[in-house]
């Protein structure tokens, strides 16, 4: 049988309750007995002393044990609760009021008798029960003297065998009945209360479980489900669990949507790229066929022209394939970074030198500000070079003849510096700015140069900077120019 948490809690508490009730009853019984014995002993404390004092037989020194036995019998008839013993100064029982076969010891320990007669410890004091090997009972005792010589003790068991038998018969019947009624009543009451309390407290847990089952059956898609809304600031652990569960479900759903979107995006990219590849490839095919065709005679000049076109198309294809490869590699996330410390201005001058042909051709004024910067940065130099080259290539392309490009190094604090690549070129329309980092996006200002550019440069740049734990920002005004900027980790000298 599989029990729910609710049932398990109820059963556990029931068991605990039964144990508590039992301990309580045992303890109450013990307390009641102790109180009873204390009052009985207190009541009969001077019984033995009075008997010893008033009885001539004992007054004289109790030499006639048979007469004493007869006296004890008479006294027992009058007080059946008592048991009378006369012991010598060593505790050896000399005579008693009991049937001899019932006597199980021939001597008793005198220590409690001395304690009682000298009022040494608080009541109840227990003495040996001669009718039992180890049992103790409350008693009354008095020393018996002959003249000034101690000849023994009168030892009276106050709650004798008959007393106990009579008491137990009455008491156990009445008490057992009362106990049973009380126990059953209390248990039923507690059980009902417990069921209510547990039902109330386990309700959120059941709701959470229900939600989880619903979600599992819906394939973890929460869109069509009305799930419980949990209290975020509650101190109730189940609510906290519910909030965490809610967040987890939201995250799963978000990631799922993202995955779907990126899948759609990837398909579109693949379709675009196939198209981009097909155009130069079919052009290549056409020209190669013409060069290879033996039937048509072409002049050496035309052949050279065709070969140049083929070469240009091949380079364009290689560029595109390289970019696709780079982007896929970056998106795959298995890129290793090699951080080193270097002078940023030096890197900028190196990259500028690479583009000197283009800048000269357009007579662009390109400079680093401050021109002799000593700012040291810690980054992956190869990746940073790719980033700056992409941005500079764009800037040069979108800057008119005699334009201006500035590479500004700005020190923010001891750990950060900013690189700004600013041009006074065509600028980008405000509504297009948020799309320029998307793969394959080319803004309306894109200069049409026979499909040479595919709109992958900024997407690659952004990915590279993400890997370098930086974020690229863009500001642009149409007709006035564009400014790309990002932070780098500065290394203090
Ligand atoms: N400095 C700039 N000035 C004006 N427009 C820019 C500038 N940089 C980028 N753009 C715009 O953003 C678009 C996206 O740039 P991106 O570098 O991603 O593609 P691309 O340069 O067209 O192609 P690719 O980099 O793949 O050769 C460009 O097509 C262009 O319209
Ligand atoms: Mg580009």
C-alpha cells in the first residue's frame, strides 16, 4: 500500500500521541502510588511505636514469641491491611503474623528502619517485604527494649498483601475503564483535529504536485495551463518551492521558444547563404564553360577578362565561406581564448597599416587619439584584431572620399578603457540601428558592390566581443557619421 505524505504524517503523529499518552499514564500511576504510600506511611508512622509502648508483652521485652504471634494475629484481624513482624537487633525475623509458608526471607535490612525511627529521609521509605525475595514496601517500625537493652524491632508492613489485593481489584477495574475511555476519546479527537490540520498544511504541496503532473502531461508547455501562482515573499517553504518551480518552468519555456526561434533563424540563414553561394558559383560555372568550350573561339584578351572574373568570384566565395565558418565556430562555443597584455595604440596602427591602400584611395584622414597612447590592455589580440578590422572596414566603406575616421582610446578607470571607432560617413537610419548586429542584415545605406558583402561582419564582431566579455554600442546620425564603441580590460602599468 502506497501512503501519501498526508497519510504518513497523520499516522506518525498518531503513533507519537499513543506513546505520549502511555508515558503519561505510567507516570501518573507512579505519582499516584507514591503519593498514596507517602500519606499511608505518614498516617501510620507512630503505629509501631504506640503498639510497642501500649502492649504489655512488648513492654516487658517480648520473650514469649508464641504469645507475640497470637497478639499479631489478633491485631491482623482488627487491621487486615497490616502485617506484623518482630525482628532481632540484626534483622533476623523472630516471629510474625503471616502463614509461615509465605515467608521468603528470614532477615530484613535494618537500614530503612533506623532511617525511619530517626527521621533521616523524607517519606515514603521502603523496607524489605519478607513475603518476597526483592520487593520493598512502606512500613512503620519501633525499637523494643528490655530495660535499656535493645532486643529487637517491631516491624509493621502498612500496605500488606491483603491491602494491595483489595486496592488493585477496585482500582484497576475503575482506572482501566476510565483510562480506556479517556484514551480512545482523546485519540479520536486528536485524530480528527490532526486530519484537519494536515489537510490544511499539505494543501499547497498537493497543488504543487498537481501542477507538476499537469505540466509533465502537457510536455512542459505551460501556455495552455492555468498553473497556481505562488507567493514570492512567503516564509512558507512550499510557496518558496512553488516560486522556484514557476521560475524553472518559465525558463524552460523561454529556452524552448529561443530554441525554436534560433532554429527558424538558422534555416533562414542557411537559405540565404545557399543563395549567396549559388550566385557566384553559377557565374563561375558560366565563365569556365565559356573558357573551356572548344567550339567557340575567344580572343586572348577576352579569355584573360573571363579568368579575372572567375578569380574575383572565387575570392568572394572564399571570403563568404570563411565568414560562415567563423560564425558557426563562434556560435558553437568551443573557442579558446589567449589573453595577453599589449599596447592598444600599437595594435591600432598595425591594423590601420593593413587598410592603408583603401584609405589612401579614398583620401580618408585616419588617426589614433591620443596619438601616442600608452594604454595597456589585456585581451585576446587575434580576436580583438578581427573586431577592429571589421569595424574599420565598414567605416572606410561607408565614408566618402576625403572623409575622416578617428580611433579614440578613452581611459575610464584603473581597470577599464574604451575604444571608439568614429567616422563621418553616411550614418545609419535610427530605425535600422537595432538590426545591424543581426546576421545577414544590411542597412539601406549598404553600398551595392556586386554582393561582395553579406552582412555577417557585425554579427561576428558582436559574438567575438561577447567572448571577450564586452558589449558593443553604436551611435549614428544619418548623413553625419557613425560611432562604434566597446570597453576593454585595462592593465595598469
Ligand atoms: N560605419 C558604418 N557606417 C554606416 N553604416 C554601417 C557602418 N557599419 C555598418 N553599417 C551598416 O550595417 C550593416 C551591417 O554591417 P556588417 O558589417 O554586418 O555587414 P556588411 O559590412 O554589409 O557585410 P560584411 O561585413 O559581411 O562584409 C552594413 O550593411 C551597413 O549598412
Ligand atoms: Mg562589415
